[in-house]
């Protein structure tokens, strides 16, 4: 429940901040709805991982909008807040250390943007902000070295980036993430729930329509920017004034995609922030198109085109999110979650917390390969004294140990592999010995 409320707060924050930049409540509301309905929810609402991803998403979005604010409102308060948020987000996941480059880029953009306005004050604030940022990175790396014995972040699933990194793998993962953002799921099906090639024709067609709508809106946006380019821009400062929001949002997307691609494989949660940033940028493009064309009565055809493709993009996106959400249960994360939930359902939820002290819990087999750490600590949170009452795996016991089991003080759980869960089953000693052999 905490994670769901937290997720709602993120959506509301996005609504407020996007409206401040776009000055369009309809588009801001569309971002709010998209965030709440997007198919990454399986990571956002589940226990510790959900809390971590929610915190990272919120901090990354605050950093994004604060960087945009800082360019036009260069203040010491803003840059110190950005540095502080960077320090905290670096502990949610190593990939967010890449935002160092985003903050440095923001400092450079701010210097160019404010070149003619109180240049000495702006330079002083930028120097202070950069110095604090470097100190934060040094402190982060020191803590990492003391805690983990190494400066370089670890990779995915116990691997190390220094051992597994390959240029070919990086490029392949970047391609996979970009296609995933476009809803063309490729790669490992256990990570995405379902691959694009396995979808029904209707879903495939709607995804293509969605990509076409985005492509046309992007082309119109580029055309509008070319018109602005010819009319207004004659130096780098003017260029920065016109495009600093584009540069900052696109930089965030590039950094989060690239640095999450250095590991051996892509997890769905890695794409959450670049996906959300991409659609913030798409809606930003739409808001700019509306300002440049839709208010011009002489360009009614272009205005209608923008509205049609915006509507098509939003409707198709909502359909896609709903379609992929139906496949969340097929992701490796939710399969594992379902198995663990069934452990609790068949024991403490069925009989109450006291059952842990009254009976010993056994699982007949462990083909799901849960580690001793999982089995030893699973019931700890349900006990008032937090004593360890481990789950025992029967096929790890010898014959004499099985014969000594008191059937009246035990609960036996077997694997229901068809539904990926555990179920309680009454077994006697002879059946246990037979299963063990």
C-alpha cells in the first residue's frame, strides 16, 4: 500500500511540474495517467524493489525538472539541491551515477544561457555547484569502497561490469532498450513478459500505429524548429535559449539508457526512467507544436493534423500499456513473487502467525532454487521475537532425519509447477521417503 501511495505522489508531482513547463493541463494530465497505467507497475508496487524504484524515479524526475529550472533561474539553492538529490539517488542503483554528466552539462548550459546576465555571479554559483558535486561523488565512491571493497559498481545478478563488459553487448542492450521504449519488446521474454513477435495481430498493428503517430509528430516538431532556427538563432546563446529543455531531457534519456546497458542483460525496471523521460519529451514536443501551429488560424490543416496524431498516439499508448500489463505475471520477477506469496498464503495467512512456532514448515523439493538465506529468514518478519524458524527442504535430508519427523507438528508444501506456486499437501513418512528417493 505504501508503494502505491508513493507512486500516486510521483504522478501528482509530474502533473504539477509538467504543467509548469508545458502550460497545458490536458497534456499534464495525460502524463499523470500514463505514469499510473504504465506496465512497469509490477516493479513499482512490490515490496523493497518497488520502494527503491519509486524513490529513484521520483529523485530522477526532480533532478530533471530542477536542472531545467536552474538554467533559467541560476541560484545557489537550486544547484545545491540538485547535488544533494544526486548523492541520494546514487544509492538507489549504480546506473544513476551517470546523472553526474547531466548536472555538469546543465552547468555548462547555464553559463551559456546567462552569459550576458551577472556573469560573475553565475560563474561563482556554477563553480560552487561543481565543487560540491565532485565532493559528493568522492564521498559516494568512498562509502562504496568501505562497504563493498571496490569503487567500480557491480553488474546484474552477481556479475561485475569489469568482467562482462563488451562493446557488442553494450550496443545490443542499447538497441533492446530503444525498441522496448517503442513497445517492440525483444530479448529475453522472462524480462518483458511477452515478446513483440508473439503478440496478436491487433496489438502489433496498434503498436505500429503508435510509432507512426510519434514519428509524424516528431517530423512536424523538427519542421517547426527549423522555422525557428531560421528566424531567431544567430549564435550559440540563442541556440541554448531555444533548445536547452530539449538538450536536458534527451541527455537524461541517453545517459540512463547507455549506463543501464553495460550489464549482461536488461531488466524491465532499467527502462522505467528513460521510458517516462521519453514520453515527457514527446508531450513537450506536442506542447511546442500547439504553441507554434495550433494557435495560428492560417495553419488550420496543420493544427488538425497535430490533434489527430496526438489523439492517436495517446489512445494507442493506453491500449499498449493495458496489453503489456496483462503479461506482467509472466516476468521472472512476478513469477518469483507469486511463489513466495504462496508460501505465506499456505502457512501464516491460512493458520495465523502462531503456526510458525507450533509447526515446522517443510518443502518437499526446491526446484525453484531458493537459497538458504531465503529459507532461513522468510518467516522472520511474521514473528514477534524475530527468531529464525527456517523452512526445511526435505530432499536435502537423509532417511534417518525424515523418519524422525513428527507428522502432527509439520506442514508439507509441494510445488505446483503449472501455476508456479506452493500448495499444502498431507503426506506420511512412507510417501516422504518415496519422494526423497
